[in-house]
């Protein structure tokens, strides 16, 4: 959408999250560091839950639940702020 190259490779999901947390010429960061960290934790949990079911450690779920709470609380506002930054509402709409 913004003309950026798609991340490639086995770690493309992680790379995409951390790219979203970085400022690039022409666009601000989409996610703050804490929200990117929370997104990465939920990504890692999904991987552990689907690929390590025979060695799954239930104690690790509290970390993931805390990360999910951060995403629920912070992600909508950060996405709205990003959209406003790249596509501000024209002055004539509020008139």
C-alpha cells in the first residue's frame, strides 16, 4: 500500500512486525515498541501452540495473555493515529 517491499524469508512475519515499528522516509512508525513486542509475543505463541503441542508449556500463556491485553488496549488507537498521519482528513470535511 505504501510502496514498500514485502519482507521475505522464513522470518517474514517477525520482520513485518518490526518494520511496522520503525520510522521510514515518508511514513511514521505504525506500532510503538511495546505494541510491536506484544504482537511478536502473540506471533511466537501461535507458532509454539501449533508446532510444539507435545512439549507445550502452559506456564508461558500468561505472557501471551498480557501481550494480548496490550494489543486490545493500544492497537486500535495506534492504527487510527497512523492512518491520520498518512491520510489526514481534509479541512473541508469538518467545515
